[in-house]
């Protein structure tokens, strides 16, 4: 899992520690730099960001703990839904 923890500060925004699977860089990201998509299953629930070191678009699965951490930390969330009438 590349998202490790969040650091909160009374004077500043929440910062998340992450890592890039391509270049292996470790860095901190603000909530604005992350996106969370919540789908109908664990396969369609993920977070994403762009590596500030190499520019790679990173997409990682997000379990319940990560979803909670990101939403509490103010990360923008997209709820994925199926169109009406589909199975």
C-alpha cells in the first residue's frame, strides 16, 4: 500500500505520505493532490494521484481504513454508480 498515514496539524492542512510504485519516490501530498473513487465493491474503490517526482499517474485500491482516512482528511470523493437498468 503506498498511502501510509496522514499528518494533522492544528495550523495547517492534512498531509498524506505516499509513494510511487514506478520511481519508488516517497513524498507528502495535500488532500487536493489526491482523488478517491468509491465503487460498489473493493475492486472499484481506489485512490489516485500523480507522482510529483516522475509524473506517473498512480491508482491504488482503497480499503475501508484508507477510505475513512482520505474522506476525514478532505480528499475529494467520487461515488461510482451504475446507470439505471444495468445489472
